[in-house]
């Protein structure tokens, strides 16, 4: 018998089918934002799969207990200048030497144009700095169990980031566990800071950035903890506590890719609103090699992790293990505190630091040094937003390695070193076809490159045993020139700028360049000096040393240099000195104790 459906029944069925389609489409749209664009990224189904993954793939799964007990806890930091403040004064002042405009970086010294905030030892000092005659420490924040935390200042909020080893007792066995924190203080009254947000993470903070009111931190955590009761290593998930509310990241929320690492780490990116304590943190976690470096634009965070992994290839019909040296790269989109991992990829070699990376016009660029059986060679790779390589130039300066890099628009400036300083100009205007435009070979090397203007680059490095400043003219990209240089004339000299670019102060409008320098005038210990060298720098006159501000009695020497109006401030671990910017004569000194 054939069943005949009435018009009303057919209409009812059509409505049900239509509503079902609507529900399915809605479900897909809700799920889609949590699914990364890159299909290589997966999520664990549960704890069993996570533990099996670590057991089968981790080359370091048989790490001894002594390695666990020796876990190191560090805060890694790693610049065009822009104030992060929402207010301004009638006079100018310098801010932290950052890499990307609008993306602030943590430092040990910050200024808002009236006060200077200094992290020294386990204490944050708030110093009334301008006008200099009234300079004094107005308050201190003592942080027990940590050393030289990093800070941000945004309006009336002071943000402190630090790490410490906390000791956890299980029965009679004490064990250190890495613990990091973010503390936000209301400093509307600079003489009486008030703690308004407190976040702790069961891992080590490897980097941070602040965009607007949002602080983004990156925490690395080793996946294992020792179970003293059962005498075995067990997987411990990443977790954090913010303002008394705790959260553990479940395995189902942890991303991973099918790769074999030398040592895995949970990498958790957390955002904290520093202006509004009622906004809860956001987070994203993935399992990979420990994040060693980061680059952050206003919209994306790029985390890189080095891996030296075995790959089985066939040679003469036999399987042969070949070790590959490469960087894994993860891109996370940042939107008003929301974090979403969207892609991953890899390039050969190792990255030097954050300045070897850049985002421009929808492409990510990275410069690396690759080590092979025949020696080292360097390359620049251009990737799309899916983290796929679309163009590259390889084989740069065989036998040498990258000492510094700087991306500026359609160009990359690269310094490699072995015996002389090859300064390369690389054209990136066509992402699919990068090419070397020209290069210059001069003695020494540059560890840091900083833009002077569109056609001139400042280099800070060494020649022989002494600190060297260079000014490169790249007007003719095929024939770059060193148009000015200054080399310290001492038995030996060094500068923190070679290792930490936040120690570099440059203001083109004031023709001002200043760097901290330590030097010896002979082999005697008594001939060791510390201070800040202050230069005039112009295209016509080059580098002209105006004078040196000594901090001879400071054990760690000058760490940072900044200015407010016509006052130059030099900061060490134990004092802040205020000098006239024109004459360099001392006005006042403030002890930090």
C-alpha cells in the first residue's frame, strides 16, 4: 500500500527539516571559532591520549629526577618608541625602546613623565623624578621570593611580572616548583600603591606584551611533576589562579601537532585586563617544544620553539636517521583580550631574537641560521597567515651566522659575522621572491640595528675588544655604506645594549644617543669603570661623544637611560642620577635602598 502524505504533513516535515538545518548551521558557526584554521593542529580527547602522546613521542620522557629538581625559572624579555600612556604632559619624555609601535614591552625601568618606576632586586621603587629638585623615593613595593621582576605602567596602573621557586613539601621531601605571578597595583596615589589584581601561574613566564588595556603573558610548563607518594612522574596540567579563582586547563582544550620534540612543554598564553578587574582572564594552551622567543604585532602573537629532531629517510634502500634543525612557529590572533590559535608551521634553522622576526602587509618574515654538516648558512623566509612558506632566500653568508637583523617595511637588514661584518640589504617587496640587493663588508660586527630614518641604520656592536657604533647609509641599496662610526678607545669595553636592546636610548629630534658602557683602561682591577656614554648623532656630524656620566660605585653599572624634558636620568641597581641634558652636570642623586 502506498502512503499518501497530506499537504499539512509535508509542510510540517519541511519545517522540521529546515529547522534542523538551521540548528546544524548554528552549531557549526559556534564551533568554528574554536577550531584553528591550520588542520595540523589537533586537540586531545582526554588525559589518556595526552599521557600516551607524551610517552610515545617525547625524546625526553626518561628525564631523571635531578633534572626536575634543577628546573630553572627565568623571566625572558626581550623596539620604534611610543608611549603607552593615555595622558601627556607639556614636555617630552622617553619611553621603553620597543620593537612595534603600540605593543609595549616589560622592562626594569618605566617612566610616565613625572615618576620613574625601577625594579631592583626584589623591590619596585616609585621615584618622584620631575622636577628633579624634588626627586625622591615616594614608595616601595617589596616582593618576597623573587628577583628583579619586570614592570609596565599604564595610566594609574602599575603591572609587575615575576617568577620564583616555591617549595612544596610532599611528606618529608621538599621539591621546588616554578611559579610566576602578575600583580596589578592602583597607583593613583603614588605614595600608597594598592594591589587590585593578582594572578599566579604554575609555570615560568617566558615573555609578555601589553596592547591597550590587555596584558598578554606566555607561560612555559614542563608536563611532569613527581608523585612522591607513588614515587613516579605524572602529567601535571597547566593552571592559574586570578583574584582567588582557579582554573586548570583540561586536556580537551590543549592543542598539539603530530611532531616529535626533544622536550615538550605546555605553552599557555593568558590575557589580563589591567584596567578593569571585573574582566576575567582568557587563555589558550598548546603542547610543543618550549617557547624560546616571541614576536607580537598589534593583532598577532608569533611564538617560536626550536627543535632538533630525528627524521628517518631512505638512503641506498636503507632507513637512515637524519637530524633536522628547525623552528616551529605558532600564530595566535589577539583581539581585545581574546586569544585564538590559528596556525602553525616551520622553517629551517634557529632564530636569534625577536628582531629576527616581523609581520608586514599580511606576511610573517623570519631570519634564521641553519647548522649543517658542512657548516652554517643563513636564510630569510616569508610565510602567509596560515604559516606556510611562500618565498625565501637561502644560502646567505655560508660559514657565518646572524648577529643582528632588522625588518623595515619592504626590506630586511642583516648582519652576519665570522671575521668581518657583512651588512646585507634584502628586498622583500615581492613576498614570493626575496632577494639580496647589496652588502657591505667592514671590520667587527653589529649586535643591534636601530632605524635612524628611512635611509639610515644605526648599528651597535664590537670591533676587536671595544664597543663600536656605526651609521649605515642605504640610500643606494645595491651599495650600502658605513658613513660614520665611533669605536671606544679602551683596553676593553662592553655594553648592555649588545645583550638587551632596552638599554638603548635614541631620539632623532634631540640628536641624542646614549648607551651604558663598562670598560677597563688596563689589566688592573682598579682600572674598571662604569657609566653612560652620551652622544650627539647627526647625518652631517656622525657620532660626537659629549661626555660620560659615571656610576663608578654601582656594582651592576648603568642599566637604563631616559630623559624627561631637559633632564637625563641614568639608573643603576642602587641609584638614580639626574643630570642636565645640555651640560651633563649632576643635579641630584636618589638612592635606591
